[in-house]
């Protein structure tokens, strides 16, 4: 799990990189590299669950994030990551 601490006040440069950050995150979500990505209501903390072959790969991915020069990062290796199963909606044939 990656914990990003965001600055208390965003300057214009930080606001400018947010769209690029969303593009990177969305691409990694589609590839299932990022499994989960959450922002708290205070906009001070981001949490991401990532899957990689080793810490070097995770660090490399994180370094590519546009927001990196504005945040502090803590990586927590997890023993497991469990989620509720995601099912497809029931098909209704008319």
C-alpha cells in the first residue's frame, strides 16, 4: 500500500499536474497495476494499492507520477490484500 501525503495548500503548479496524474492513474488502473486509489475528504491523503514483482518496480512506477515533487510517500508492504468479490449485474432478457 502506498500512502501519499499531499501538501496542506496546493499551489498553481500542483493544480496543473492533477489532470496528468489522473491520466497516469487511470492507465495503471486499467492495466490492474493499481488495484485501488482513494483520496480523503480533506484532500491531504491518497492511498493506493499496487501490485508489482518487487519494490524496485513499484518505486519506478511511483517516480513516474506527475505529483511526486509535491508529496511525501510511504510504502507499506502488505501480507495480504482482500476485497469483496465483484460480480456482473444480472442480465435481464426482454
